[in-house]
C-alpha cells in the first residue's frame, strides 16, 4: 500500500512534505513508511482519505481499479490544514 501512496504523491506532483502538510501528518511518518516499506496507521489513512478525495481507496488498499476516483476528482490542490482559507465577501 505504501508504494501506491508514494505513486499517488508523485502523480500529484507534490513533495511528501507538502502532502503531509495538507493532511496534517508528520512528514517523517510517511517518509519512514516509504523508506522501510511499512504500513501507516488507520488514523493517518483516514486523514489522507479526507484530504484527497480523488484518491481511490480500493486502489490504495488493494491495487484494484484506477488510482483516481473520477467522481471525486478535484482539479484544485487541497490547502494545508494549518492554513486558514478566508475570503472577503462583498455585499
């Protein structure tokens, strides 16, 4: 699974650090898992699923189907959890 996650991160064209920042995960968690080819905890997978809805979980877990869930495909890049998105509304 972790190698497919690495493939998804590369597909998105972002660094592991940026990916983790978006998900609210410590970069060493993912980097260590990739380096040692180990799994990550379900709470981390949950954060990934919440922040990258275009990632097909069947593909991630089982290697079945397409990497991208076309129904949830989002052309915009998710914003890091630490960054507040504020919009000025004009009335």
